[in-house]
């Protein structure tokens, strides 16, 4: 078990309600929880795959939870301002909901994903109704970027969320005003959510290249 997973496991107490996001680190954490002596845990997840994993491990899944003590997740990038982009999995609407409903939101990341500012390695992604596509394209053009509908990998068509909405990626550069762009997009009719997480991350468990872990806490 890595030091990062050990640090995450140490944050959990018996009787807690927790949310587990998605990704390899989260799967390892679920396995560690199942092998631990923790009892009476109630677990929810924004990810259908993680829910299936938890059930396979014999963990108690409670999809009716309306709040949790801790929500654990990964991300594509997180800044030293504790802002994150969670664009890859396209379930960020549900991930953001679970983060908002939790007392603590903890990210498990490698040091390569911890950056001073967003540098364009990950896009800003939105979930939107089809009717919003031309509006999103107009805003993207105004911010000198493009709006690319994500292509499905298993059929000739566009990626759809579990609610049937399109997923649109907006590539970023170091010059992109990410926060202003996200705010403009969120105000458009038909846009459900963006992949920018602001004011939600409370803790970062940062795994260094030598396998050590640093626990970073937001102080504001």
C-alpha cells in the first residue's frame, strides 16, 4: 500500500459516510478500506464503475446519502490555489455535487499534476444540452479557443453523459482566463456544469516521485 493511500485511509474513522470518486488511486483506496478494520462505513460515489467496485469488495453502498464526512477523488490538474480541473472522466457534474455535499474534499494526485497555474495540459470541459452548442462556440471564440464536441470511442458519434448531454472540451493555454471563461459558460442557458472546481478542495494528498506523500491543507 502506498504512503498516499495510507494517508487517505488514516483520515477515515468507523461510522463515517464517505464519497469515493474515480480513478486508479480511488480504486486502491477502496481496496484498502475493504481490507481494513473500519466498520459501519456508508459509501457513495459519482462513478458507476466505483460503485460496482465497492460492491464487489463487500463495502456498504448507500446511494441515498445527502451528505458525507469526506469525499475523495483525483483530478487532471490542481493548482497551489486549491483549484482543480476534472475534465477527463466527464462525470464532473456528479463529482462536483458530491464535493459540495461533503465536509471535506480530498484530492489524491501525483506531483506532476500539481501546478502553480493551469498550463493547458488539461482542457476546460462542460456538460451541456445540445441547444447550448452554438452559444458555447460563440463564447469559446471570444476567449480565443475552440469548442470541441468529444467523440465517442466505441461508436461513430459524440460522447454523452449518463443524462444524455454532450461533452465539450475547450483547450486552454497559459494565457486563457480560465475563471472568466468558466463563469461565462456557466451562465449560458443549457450548460449544466464545467469541470473547474473552485472553493471546494480542502486537502491535497500529494504523492512525490520518490513515493513519499505531502498533506496540503487549504487555510482560507
